[in-house]
C-alpha cells in the first residue's frame, strides 16, 4: 500500500524558507513537490507513491539539516571564494602563459 | 643564540580558525562519514562528529586534526590575513582551459557510411548518396576559423559518417592546415574516428606522415559487435580487427584506439568485453553508455537501459579491470581515468563534457559537411532532427561572431555548475561539468533538472563508486588507479599504505 | 662551504688577490690573460713560459709535510724558482693543494692560499653572504649581521676565472637573495660565462614573494638555473618554528608559486627533523597539489654542525623512527612522477624500499665512513656521514649490509 500525498511542515525558526525549498528540490525527481510559505512556516507537499511517510520525513529532515549547514558555510565562505576567483582571473590575465 | 618554542609561532587558541570554501556530502554505504571537497579538488573523509566540530568552529586549532585540515586548504587558523595566492593558482590551474579558447575542432567530412548501426549517433546516409560530403570552399573556410582560435594546442578530429569515404577531403584539409601552420606554429594533433574498414595503404601512409591518432569502434567479442553493427555481410568485427592490425603495423599500436558502445545486449558481458580488449592488445577501453541522440533515441526502447542497469554493468567491469591490471594486463578505463585524474591531480583535463564553464563552443567547434558550425556533436544531432537552435553560424562567420552568437549566450548562461541548482552545492562539483546542449537534448531545458537527470544520476553513481574505492584505500586498487592517472605500469607504482582515518572519533 | 686553506710561502707581492691555476693546456684553452693566472710548475726545474703571470706556483720541497708545517726553501729550489720579471712566487705546503683549473685566493698576509674553486670536485659553491632573514634551528652556517656586499664583486671575479666547461656550480649562504641586484648580476655573469653549467642557488625563496626578484631572474633566461628552496611543512606554524621566523611559510610559499608562474626551475629541500617528520605525508601531498612544477624534492638528513648542535634534543630523530612517514611521502611523490631523492642518510638505516632513492650526497671533502662500515657491500654508493659526525648524531641500527640485503634494493 502506498500513500499518494505527504505533508511536512517546517517552522521558519527551524529553517529559512529558501533552505526548505532547496531541500525539497532534491526530491523533485521522485515526487511532485510543492513548497508553500505559510507565514511562520514552510509547508512541503509530496505527491506520488510513498511507501513509508515516516521514512520520507526522516530523510527530508536529515537533508534539511545538511542544507542548513551548507547555507551557513556558503554565507561564511562566499566572499573568500569570490576573492580567490578574482585573484585567479587577475593573475591569468597578467600571465597569459601561466595556468597550464 | 635564542630559539623560540613552536608555541611562539602558533596563533593563540582563542583566535580559532576560518573556513575556506568547501562542499560536503556522504557516500550511500557510509552514512556516518562525510566527504569534504575543496574548490580545487582536494578532499578528505571525516567522521560525522569531526565534521560537525570542524564546520561549527569547535576544533581546537592546536590539534593534529586542525593542522591536517589546514594543510588540505579547508581551514585557516589564526586571525592573520588568508594568503589567496595558492588557492587562486590552484583554481586557475584547474580552469586552465578557460584561457585557451576552442582547442578541439571537429570536421564532419561526410555523412555517408556503409554501416547501419541501430544506435548510430550520426544521421547517416547510404554509401552511394550524393550531396553529403564537405566541399572544398567549406573546408577552407573552416580552417580559417580553426586558426582564428587562440589555442596554441589544437586537436583536429575527422568524423562522419565514415570519414574514409571522403579521404581526399581529409587530405586536402590536413595539407591546408599543415601549410598554414608553418607560420602559425601551433601544436596540432590529428584524430580520425573511423571503422577502419577498407583503409588503404596509401591512406595509412598519409596518416603516418601526419602522426594521426586513429580511433575506431569495437563493441566486444564478434557476436556482440556484429549484433550492434550490422553489415550486409555480417563481418564488421573481422573487418574492424583487420583494419586495426593494419593501422597498428603502419602507425604503431599506441596510435590506434578503440571506443566501446554499450547496448542492452552488452550489459550482460562486462568481463567478456574487457577480456576481449586485452586479447586484442588494447591498452585503453572507453565504456560509453548509449547516448540519447539521433537514431539512438528511437531505438531506446529495445536497446536502451536505465542508469542503474548501466552502473551494475560498470561496477562489474571496473572490478574486473582492476583484477586484470593487477595480473599484469595494462588496460585503463578511459572514463574512470578521466574522473580520477580530476580527483587525484591538480590539473585541468581535456574532456569537453565535464567542464565548467561548458566545453561546448568554448572548447569545441564542429564544422558540419554543409558548412554549419555547432558547439558540439550533440548540437549537430539536434539539428539533424530538425532543431537548429544551437547552430552558431556558418564556416563563413568570423570566429568572434560565432562565439558571441545566440546559442553561445544560452550555453554560457547555463554552463556553469557553480551556479546551477543541484550542482552548485554538490560535493562532486569540483570534478563535474555542465553540458547545456546535452541537458536540452535530454530534458528540453538548457539548465536541466538534476533530480531527474540521467546524466546527473550516472555522474553521481560514478563518483560514489570511485570515492568508495578511494575511501577503502586498498593498496592494490590505489596502485591501479595511480597507474591509470599517471600512465605508468602498475609495477612501477609503489605502495602507499593509507593513513588511518579515525572514523570512530 | 668552508674553503680549504693551505699554508703557502709568498715571494714577491701579488697584484691580484684571485688567480686561476694554469698549466700550458689550461692556459691555451682558456681566455684569460697571464696576469689573471698562476703558472703551475709541477716539476722542479721545468721551464716557465716567459709571460707576465700573476704568480708562479712552485711545488714543495721533496718529502711530505704535515698540513700545518711551513714550507722550507732549499738551495736547489731557490735556483729554479728565482723571481723573474718581478713575477711573485708561491710555494705550497702540499703539492696537491692546487691544480690546473682551480681558482685560488691569495692570502700573503697570513701565508695561506685558499681554494675557491676546485676542478673535478663533486661540488663547487660560491658563498654569497653571511646574512640571512631566517634563523633555522639546524642552520649549518649560522648567519651573522655583517655588511658583506663586497662578496658580489669577489664572486664576479671568481666567475670570470672559471673554466667555461665547469660541470656544475652552486651558490649558497646565508640567504643569497639578500644581495638583491648583486645576486642578479652574479647570475647574469654565470649565464654569460657558463651558459652550459647547471647553476644551483640555495635560497629560502622569501624575497621572491616580497620583491621584484622573480621578474628580474626570469628576465635573465638562464638556461640551467635551479633554485633549491627549503620547505618543511604543509602548515605555517611547523615551518615557521623550524626556521624561527614568523610569516616565513607564507613568504616562501608565495615565492615558490612566483617561481612556478614565471617558469623558473626549483627544487624543494626538506630537512628531516623531529618536528617535521610526522607531517611528511601531508607535505608530500601539499607539494604535489600546489607545487607540481618542482623539478626535484630532496629529503635530507641533518648535518650535525652549527645551530643543530645546540638544538640536538629538539631536532634529532633516528631514521628508524621516521621510516613510515618518510616512505609514504617518498612514494606519494615518486608515484606521481616527481623526482625524489634522499640525502645524507646511510643506506643501512633506510627501509629497503627507500634505498633506491638514497644518493651519495655529501661532498667528498666533508664525507667519511665509520668503523661499522668496514666490509659493507654498498659502501661505495652510500652517503656515509659528515666528517664532523659525533656521538648523539649516529643512527641506531647501523650495520654493514651484506650482498643479500643489497640485492633487495
């Protein structure tokens, strides 16, 4: 027996809506996924054949934790990453023979 | 003499450390470990606990673990400015192809072919059909474009159809290029993709003179090959081997390579295909899954297969290859070698399909027999099916206009894995690439949709397989991998006992 | 390098301080004036060409002398060696102290002759400066804060006297790059006079990162120039501690990256000390990932001299205790196609897998073997020991290797 619709609700204080969207997107190959911003929480709806909704929710929440960490690391390192790429492009333009 | 203790050179523990840009993920069968990859492709495995401590700034900066991660370019201890040069140069080295311009120039000299392979990637024409050969004016203009590319190292590849059916055109193009290169002084490699059926001594002498690399198709033992590649006479396999033997005699074995196309029928025989390549004296095999283009798409139902089925085949093939290499048979798998080179070396690779920005157009230009210019073979296939959206212009369009054409704008916009949803934060991003033309062909969207992309599924499975081997660190397997990456004999590679990874900590 | 000095008796006052020793063949093949040369008279009574030599060398009186004994003139010698045309004469204490092709420095005020270049030696080095911007725990040539810029012109003079086919030449210090443009002038002189001679400069590379030196050196386009740069760890604190200089790691790495991007040839030299061995595998991977252009990586045993003596306890580690990390580091680099060598380590204390990488690295004049080495089957290709090796610096487990053990290598 499989269920055809599963809802997972994540309060914004747990995870920002954009991060919930990012995690939900990862499931969009297996299910039809919709994410709604409902004021103080995000609501994720999965349509499709779901064998065990508990398993799906566990998986979702585990990936969400990772994505929250990813978002934090990206915020922390984004400016450095940009500086590195800029320095690389600058040096490559200065030394057209280099980089091989 | 006053000497200071090491503590005098350490920043104090309170100043902590900063994170350098990295991505992370997990392998399916190791949920308690985290794979961390830096932007320049260096990587490590950490236990879940260590990873969280690292990412949450809870590591003691004076510990060996913190030092290890700093040496791997994943963090920077102390509060002094982070020197950017080593990271910038590492990044630049991996993106070296960016600064060269198109280096691969493909000439489709004819669409005619004597085969009628059901999965054929090219929209072939019968051997006797007229009007499907490249004419001289087109060829000369294409060579103009070739030399407009700034790349110092150029590869010129002849494709068909069966390009040998238009040998005189090949000769004309090569001689034109050679003459112009006397003043241009580029390093040029010529490649011919051919069945080698009926190749003549005169042709071989010409290929030898110009140091051609010959690339043919060999799908495995005779029964499999002939099933895949029907000829009226049912002797494709025998004729291919005869062509290979004559080509080797003329050019040397290292100038003759073969590619494998895998159909559904192939998937049951990974060991037999590998062994056949060894028996036939090849040193490289390229286990290519069927591509979705051209006639192949129509035959998919019967000959096609899902990523999972391909990976089951590929896992067996790779394990068998490793065994045979350890027995002393030097046979590399080209795709694994490519990915491993990207993972295990600091250098850029030449493979167009795994670049970011995409190789299409930026790395490759394809000149079709009728004078159209495309950014890749896939773009030509789409055009042959009636969708000309990736046609950049004609061989008479100046290089600059070709590179600024509308199709290239689309490719540039969608060709950066650093910016694509599902790619940008993928742990395998440093080793993977974007191919907007492929994404469009598969999913009707240049940006593609990773969660449902067969390309992404296969790439992910390949990386998981290879990183699984790297994590296991079996000394013999590592020797085989290094021998492939370094193009050396396995016997020359010395054991590197892996450092214990403290996954329990 | 510590130049050899030999007692010598001077007759007449030489005008030049530096001279090249010549015989007929060397003089004829060379491009020097007689004034730049000291005629080497190896047979008493042999005719001396009548040219305005810078000096004439005469052999010691028959019989051997101890190194420190003063030469004595005899009546016979005095006859043939009488100064002619005012050419100064130099009588050496030992006949083998100078030979054609050598470049010597005359020290009449001290009755000494100093060998600055020795033809046929397995290493010849120009000493650039006593100054250094690092203060390494194991420095074999402890730096001094002196103004020795005079060495630039001195080295230029030596270079002008060298055989044009010098097989190889080194420049060391101190830190040669502290000479600034003076070093560039020296490298230019080497390029012009000795374009085929491999030139090896030992430098910590720090000033390549902080000055325009990389551009100046790259502009010389010396065809055979290699920089030997010490680099001790993949992380700053370990390296900075060994060289006793905060910020040195960043500067040296920056310098190495500059060298690589300018196309300069460099090798990396890793001295094996207790604080650095644990990170050798990590260092090897760091080099492969960031400095794959290195033409050579040398892992070097400690030289028990200079500051090393004072820091024995902080630095000394038995080769047996570094076998595991050292093997991993060497294999890591060698597997990736990088040239790797082990210097200053006796073969018998290395794991068999590492012996093929060991070189007989210690210069002839400062190398020796121990009693244990008697009867060793591989003695002839073993680095052996520094002449001044002493208790506390001798590896555990030294033993003569027999033929069976050798066949494994």
